[in-house]
């Protein structure tokens, strides 16, 4: 068989087998899951996630998801826990222990210690009859029939299942908290994602020049204003109210007629009643307006007055587009 075809076949089989195993998790969600979610939600403490080996890596990722969706969480490696890190666990914390077999030596040492602290223990395991499964207050079943590894050894499908269970926990808690996009923005202020959630039009217009001419401005004055402000566009205003817009395209179309522009004024070549947006609107809404109308710039208003201009290049520069 062609090497490329073999690789594609293995990849597709891997994805298909994992998808089948993950789909089966839906049938394993029970009352223990619901009670575990409610316990975490009602807790005055944090959620401590712990595990060993690959499960520890999954635990760390779930912690990141929890923290970003409004549920305070801490990662504690199971091996480090029994060498001093148990001090991370506070009285009101809920502990979630992740282990495929539920019988690893570190887990067998750690679980009795956690229970001695009287903290609620939630187990995520593929074996409900394991040590972890029988000792935990709530067991979240992450059973998979086999690993997708051809030797059924390397943690693959099992760790994917653990991750999905963790995501389900986080999403259920998110719903209970009524966690909104505004809340999400508080924890993701950096990068393009954060900017989509919190950047407003005013955050861009305040940095831009503010090209502006009156209706009776000469074409020369229009060109000078557009050139000096370097935005290729100018608003046309009357008493600081937007009445029109002139773009470099409008100027090119005027010049292409071959007619003299002596005596022409801004009002003669402007586009009246241009698209505009409130200066307090979200920048992502400005992008939607630009794209839906097939234009590259918008004029912004504040309390009915001209506030500035936002260009699609501004959104590209901010990483929103």
C-alpha cells in the first residue's frame, strides 16, 4: 500500500475509534456527575485537581479551563502531594483525582490522606471498582474499552476521555454560574480573543486622527484634510453632526470624469447618510458592520456627535480580523 494512504488510513481509524469511545461517555453520565457538579458549585473553596503520569497532564489542562471559566482551580501533582504539596488543600476545597486504573501506588497513598482531611473527593476513572472508584465520594466514569494505541498500552483514548469529562464539568459549572462573555473577557484580556470581548470602538477612534470637513469645504481642502490625517477618508459634518463621508474612491471617481472641480464643494461629492456606529459599541460589532456592508471604514458617533473614524485596517492591526 502507498505510504501516504497507509498514514491517512491510520489517522482516520484513530479519530474514528476515539470518537466512538467519547460518544459512549454520554451513556456513563449519572447522578454522581450531577452531585459532583453541585458540590463544586456550592463549595466556598477551590477545586484541586491531581493525578499521576499522563493523567496529571490532563488535570493541569482542566485546571486551566476551570480558571478561565470562573471556577477557581489548582493543580497538585499526586507524587508531589505526598512530599509536601498536600499543604495546597484548604478546608473548603474539593479534590478531583484523575486516574485511569484508579489503582496506581501514588493514588493509593494519596486518597486516604485526602479523606483524612475531610475534603470531598471526586474520582475520574475508567474503573469504578478500583481503589479510587470505591473510596471517592463521587465517581465520574471515564471508561473506555481500549486505547487506540495498537498495543493497547499508550494512554490515548483514556486521556481523551478524561479531558472530555473535565470539559463537561467546566461547562456545567459555567451554566450554573451564569458565566457570560463579559465574565470570560475578565480572564482573557490579552490577545485577539480578549480584544474581541472587551475592545470598544472608542479604543480605536481615540488613537486615530479625526478627519473632518464642512459641507462647504473646497475639494482642495478635502484633499489636504485626507492627506494630513492619512486615513484616506474624511467625515463631512455640520455643527459636528455627520452628514456625509468622502473616501479616496470618491475623489478618484470625480477625477475620472475629466470635469473641472473648480467650485465643487464637499457636499457635491460626498456620500450622504453614511454607515456609522456608536463609539461605545464593541469593535467586533464594527467588524460585522464593515463585512456585511462591504465597506472598509465606519464613522463613529458619541451622543449624536462625530467621534472619529474606524478602518478595517485598525481591526486587522488589533488582531480582531
